[in-house]
């Protein structure tokens, strides 16, 4: 059984190494400060899930080529730009145990650097005449922004229901993974059935990924992914385990929990909310939902011929749901 990202990456190890070199060169600038920040960002790059998805999707649909690399660089530059901007919005000091760009270089520089990264990605697609990529990616940026703004709107009123939750995570998180898989398939095949299947795979694995992430906030494992246990509660984020639990109790008890979320940031109130979710099977319900999306993801892969890359994508589905960090 494949249990690590390094094992999942084996079918495209050579391609990922080549991607790394191309990605570094894509960020270079004649402006010294831009180059300095780019090198700082590269030092703290994480698991490379997104380029991994682009390249595996390309390989399973036909084969990795120059367009596949440009697509992988495009989505990774977009992703990096959003992280830099997010840290400014959240006033975050650290990312993956490194000082954030805004902490080191200040907010104005961080915002401009995020803009630079996004524009570099778009220019790479324009220069390569990858206009189909541009259509996909601009829609993704719109969806990610709308998802974030909808979450902010609903968080203020603490009235997120299950339908709204899925709309938020589909746009805010899953849309980029969906884009990775669609661009990968677009880069290597003209088969519209393959494009549709990889798009479905990406959306499904993205939703499962976010639900699993939200569950960790209630499991005592959130510290492993760089955030404190109960961090979502302190930020007044109402996610699926809590949404379900609130539907299992009386209106009065649900109202009391919402008041606690609104007013309480103490360790005791956070622990009480976590216990409430556990008692009302919120974690079990969310896990069942995540599993249903992993099944959808695997179903989408059935259209592709058997290969090591297909096995790797199936293993990635299991990795997402079983991960501990």
C-alpha cells in the first residue's frame, strides 16, 4: 500500500525535478528585491501537491510535455500568490515554520510580490499561447475570491448551513485542485471525456481534502498541520463537524453554542465546543462525507487506461483521507 507522497510521486519523479528547475527560473527578475523574495519563497515550498496533480493528470491522460510544465508552473505561481496575499489579510507571522513574506518584508511589498507572481503565471501562459489555460485559471481566481468573501459574510452572522459550506469549500479550495487536474489533462489530450473526468477527480479530491482539514481542528491533531487545536473555532469558522452537530440538538442548545463561538476565545469554551461536536457525532458525519467524495474521485479515474500514474492518483485519494498532517 502506498502511504507517502514520495511514493505517490515515483511515476513522475523525473518530471517533478524538471518542474522544480523551471519553477525557480520562472520567478527570476532583474529587480533585486523581487529576486530576493522569490528565493525566500522557494526555500519554504511545501509538498508540491498542485504540480504533482498537474503532472500526474497529464501523464495519465496522454503524457507530460512542455505544455504540462507550463500548466504546473502557472497553477503553482497562482497558489503561491494567494498564500502571500492570504498572510497579509490574516496578518500571519509564520508559514510552515518560516517567517511569512509580510512579516519579513512588510505588507506593501508582500501584496506587490503576490501580484508579480500571479502576473508571471499569466504571462507564461500567454507566451506559450496556452489560451485554454487562461480561461480555466481566470475562472478559478474568481471562484476562490467569491468563496473567501462568502465565508467572511457568513462568518459574521454565524449562519453557515451545509449547502453553503459545500459551496464555500468547492470554490475556495477544491476549485484550484480541480484546475490542476483539468489543465494537466488539457495539456496532453484532446479527449473531452478525459478533461471532464480529471476535472471531476480534482473537485472531489479537493472537497475531501478540505473536509479532512476541518475535521483535524476537532481531533487534537491540528497542531501537526501548523495550526492550534480549535483554531477554526477561535476564528469563528463554522465547518461541517459543527454544522451537523448543531442540527442534532434543540434550537436553544444550538443558540447557546453559537453565542459561545461569538463571545468565547478561552481554552475552556473551545474545549466545550469540541466536546459538543464529538458527543453529537459531528466528526463521524464529516468523515462519512469525505469518504463519499473519495469514492467519486476514484470513480472518475475509471475512464483512463491502467498505468502507474493512475495507481498513484488512486493512492493520492487514500493519502488525502488518511493523512495525519
